[in-house]
């Protein structure tokens, strides 16, 4: 691998701008400009900035450069250039992306407080609180004060600052991009460490902030460092394709002619894929065709024109239906809007992906939140300085993933927990929106479960969750939520339920995982076997019976059963849930425990056949120990009618029993079966409970549940 990290997709070349000559700027930085003249070193930055913001006042940039140059004077980068070339390069990256003047001013000064004698108070005094806040947000914490925790705590500090002003992270992303471009001077092991953090933290943050231009180049630079062989192979494929006739160009010309004939004003371009994108397509499709190296981009003026273009393309070409996505009607969580489709040429069958968007959508797709400018001013012209109405933020990312991240980080005081949880949270690919019972919109990462929704809605009160309804139907807590689902969290009426270790297997958000882990750490004696609240497991009553809901902290071993082997842990079987005065049978299982089944349970024969040793067990008397709650599973057979579930649960509650888990099977022939796992304060109340359930209108039988023997598939 070369000593200089490859740079296949730089922002400057992609936007038609010359690459920044660091040596030329280094020399220019040493020339003393006059008091009012713009220094030569930032002349290029100023021109790029004025191309986006013609009315921008450049005086703040001039003063910021003079302070940065004088304070960094004498400092050198590892590559040998004067240090001032780094803040200049970072500022140029942001200028190319259209950042407003305050962001550029802060980017010129972003290392002064960290690396020079300049203080934050000086920055605030000369440039105002806004610039001071941005500089403070990106200033690293000292290793001498934080040790190994300096890096995670620095990121925590930046994220908190970003929650108030996303421009903090914009500067950090540009800073990391320039450092990655010049990473070749570092030792290989340090290159790898920085590349790993970039992959796990910075690239996902760029994706969530919609800064696609930075994200794609960072991906290619990380790819080159962490996977040099795959990078070289992909680069060779791209170089080889460039030497051949590009079928996308031919198809784009046809699309352009088609739209002109239809009277639709549009700009049709071929948009090459960056190297990581080519690599992903190759992994997905195997051999690459000529149209797999890029996509056709159609830019129009109005939203309605996007759909007009789509209609023409689908009329004159064969659309690939599975590839169509409408991100205009339903924008992505990171502001992205476009129509995605794929079309095949009817004569040759070449398939090309097409992106259709307005020029405004294209700018936001490339630069994300940077295109918004100052989130505290009203959106509109780049030169606007009016404050947003009622102090509202113009940044739509704040209520979603960033708010969730800021919430859970407060619960992670340990730097290692924060760092691990941050990487886990950022590893989620996308976001789904679900709605609570009161209509509150809730953004969750793709793959989030009902556990995540419960904690997002109720915080640590979700420890008492005993079930959840999704779109009105009971669902397991492990159910993965889809975009547009409505959720209603069911809580234990006495608040006595508790989380289970099994919940960690389905939780995707850091907020849920941290809350569950904190409770489990504070209650090490809680037994996992009694705390898996999955209500409504469709079509599987046995599964619902075996899934227990967190109780009141009493472990399954604390049961009224005395075994003939003193000191053995005694567990009541979840398949048949025995209670006094049931006849019971015990079996020795792994770990020296004894599991207790009802004598007529179908599992008894299977346990004996499997060679488990029988152990004598009996119910303890009141003077032999405490009489804790007992669990029982009941099956109610009933005729279908409205409000049956409501009436049954009310009858159960009136008898003082708590519902641990519930399952409602789909009705058959106007009949339905309800299965409830219940916690009884006194087993003597079981007969009365069963009578009360059978009195509910429509219920014709209530019985104890017993596990059924597994059936072997019949052979024909």
C-alpha cells in the first residue's frame, strides 16, 4: 500500500473545482496581507463561498484567518506542510458544500483553542457566542484529564453540542475528511484505528445528517485502508470500464431526447458510482454489467415534473417494478428526496437505475443539513438572518434519531458503555416511524422491536411492560416493527413487572439496552426464567405459556416445592404450571436443578424416556417457608363475540390474578381459544378463578393447560 491514502472521489474534482494546493497555500499563508485586503491564502475559499452566497460578508473570514494563521504559526503537520493548511482545507470542503459564513468562520478557528494559546473567551469576544459555541463543540478533551476515555467523551461532547446546533458535526465531518485524505503519513496501525472509528461513527453520522458528498468519499478512503485488496480489485474494474463505451451514456441520451419530445425541461446526467457502491453491487449481483457502474440522474424544476418524467420513462421503457421507490412522498429520515426506478431497454434489455429529483432536492441529497445553513434562522435564501418563528428550529433531524441519541447518552455515564452503545446505535441502517396510541410519531431504527418502542415511549417505566398491541392485535415484545405501525404498550397494573435478559436479544436501540442492562445489574438475583414477557405469540399457545412476564423479583426457584435432594434449585415447569394441590413429579436437570411438572403433563413421559432421573418432590406447608405467588396457565374455549377479551381479562382481574402472558388463536368455525398465564396470590383461589372465567358470556369451557406431545410428520 502506498504511503498516501488513495483519494478516488474527492469533493473538489466531483464538483469541477481544482484540488487545493496545500504547498501554495502554505507559502501564501506566510505573506502579511494589508489590514483590509483579503489574504491570498483564502482567496479561493472566498470565491467558492461567494458562488453559493453572493451577499456574504467576508470580513469575519478575513479576521478568523488572520487569528488562525498567527496562532498556528510555527506548527507543522506530520506531512510537512504548515498547520494552517489543515483549517484552510476543512473550510474549503465546507465552502464547496455551500456552508454559510458562520460555519466557515468557526472551521478556520476549530483547532485554535485545542492547539494554540487562543482561549474560548477570546474567540467569543471577537467573533460572538455563535462561533464560540461551534469552536467549543469540536474542541477535543485533553487526554491528560480523561485518559483512555478522552475519545468517547469527546464524541459525547460533540453530539450534545450537535443536538443544539448541527453545524458542530458538519465541521467535524469536514475535519475528518481532510485528515483521512492525508492519512498516508501515519503508521499503518494508526491508519487502521482512525479508519475503524471513521467507519463506525463518522460515516453513519454523515449518513444521518444527509451529507452524502462527505459520506461517499469517507467510505472510499476507509475501504482503501481497511480492505486494500478488494479496493484495488474494484478500482481496476472501474478503470477498465472507463476505457470502454459506456452504455449509460447512450441510454441517457435516449432519455434526454424522450423528455425533450415530451416537452419536459430536464437535465439528464450520468452519475458514476463511488468505489464502495460498485463493490456492494458486485457482491449483490456477481458479475457487473456496463450499466452497473453508475446511474442516470434526471434533474427538473418542480416536484410535479418528477412524476411526469417517471410517467414518460415507464411508458416508453420496461420498468423494473421491484426497484421503484418514492422518497418524495415519503422522504428518508435524513432529508433525502428522490424518485428511484429502473428501466430496461426493450431491444437490448440493458437495465439502468434512474434517480429523478429537483435541483433543490439534489442539493439537499448531496449536502444534507449543511444546505439548511443556520438551524436557528428561518429557511429561505442563504442570506436570511431572521430568526425562526417562535424559536423553532429549521433543522428537521432534531426530533428524530438525534433526540433519541441525546436521551440515552445521559443514561450511560460509563465511557465504555457510551462508546459501545453509540457504535451499536449508529450501525442501524435506516429508520421507521411508528405511532403511539395517542398519535405520537416515534422514529426508531430499522429492525426495532416492540421492546424498543416501549422504552422510547415510557423510558424506565417500560420495565413494567407485560405486552403490546401492534395495529390493535396482541404481539410479542420481540416483534419487529414496520413503517406506519401503531403500538399500544400494556403495563402491569401494579407496576410490579420487571425486565428480562431475553429482552436484550430483541432490543435494537441503545436507550432500551442501557435501561435493561442497568436494571439487571442492580437486580442480579432476578431469574431470567420468570421474565420474558411476550404476550400474544400468534398460533402458539405453548410458546405463550412458556414465555413468562417479569414478576415482582421472586425467582422461579422460590416455589412451594420441597425436593428430596436438599440444596437443589427447584423450578416449576412453564409447560404445565403446577400449583398446589396438584400431584407433581420432579426430574433432575442440568446444573443440579430440579424441574417440577404436573403428574399428568405430557412432558413427564418424554423426560423419563430421555433418561432424566426422577426426584421426589412435595408441596411445602405454611410453616416450612414463605408462600410466594404461583403461576398457572388456563385455556378458555368460547364462541366468537365482540369484547370477549375485555370481559375475560376483567373477570381475571376481579379475582386478584395478574396476567403474565396471553395468546388469542385465530377463530375457527366461530369458535376461539384464549390462553392465559396467570400469577395467583394464593393457589387456593384457582377454582374460584376458573368458575369466574366460565361465567363470562360465550365461554363454554375453562381448563388447565398441559403441554402436548410433539407430533411426528406423517409419511405418505
